[in-house]
C-alpha cells in the first residue's frame, strides 16, 4: 500500500503549555487518513499522552507505555485515527516542548 504523508502541525520551542493541557487545538483526520506519526522532544522528562474526543466522551491515552520520555531525546510514535474523532497531545510535567510534529499517513 502506497502512502502519502501530510504535515498537520509542527511546533518548535513552544512555551510550556501547562501540565495535562492540550499542546495545540485538537485536529481531526482528513479524508483517507488512517494513522498519525508524532515526533516529539521535551525539555523535561515527562509522560506524553494523546487526548481524543468524539465531542462527547474525552479519553487520554499514554504513549511509550505511559513511561516518561527522557528530556532532550527525540521520540516517534504512530497511532491509528478515526474520522469524527479529534486528537491532541499533552505532557504531564510542565515544560517546554522543544519539537512536536504531527504527520497524517494517507492511503493512496
């Protein structure tokens, strides 16, 4: 299966968003998107979560088995996405987000 990669958002040296607070306004997958690749680096060790909601029921899921990411290391995660569900990301320990990119993987 061929895939196209669409950059959905990218931030660099984002001021501390606050603990357990969405880093950016939630995004929904575009037509044909089946997964997102998330690349992140933080200034402090922290658990990194994906938040998801269908508009009625919010959920928070830990990435990296809910273990803290090391500060100043670059991590990449892929997770599936569903139409009609909005996604964002959170850190549990307040600190600067050195880098965060979200790419949508689309089937061609």
